[in-house]
């Protein structure tokens, strides 16, 4: 699964806009910024796990082909 870069950018922009609106701080604003940041981090964590699995798979294939 690849990162939906448009969605990630939207989430990060949402976090930025909430941070910029610090003069209008409300509990709802904090909650929205937190949720957007959490979703962006979850996307990155999922992608990291996918990369880890691909590297492990490639390593296993290489070792199998080379007889190591």
C-alpha cells in the first residue's frame, strides 16, 4: 500500500492551520489538530511497516537465489 500523498498533505495542512489559529484556541480545535496529526502518523507508520516487509522479502529472495 502506497502513501496517499494528497491525503497526507491535507492532514498536515490541517494540523498547520489549527496551529496557526492559536488565537482561536478551543477544545474542538485542539481535538481536530490532534486527530489530523494522528491520522498522518498512522499513514507513515503503515508505510514504514510495508517497507520493512518488502526489505525482508527481498532479502529472503536474494539469499535463496544466491545460496547463502
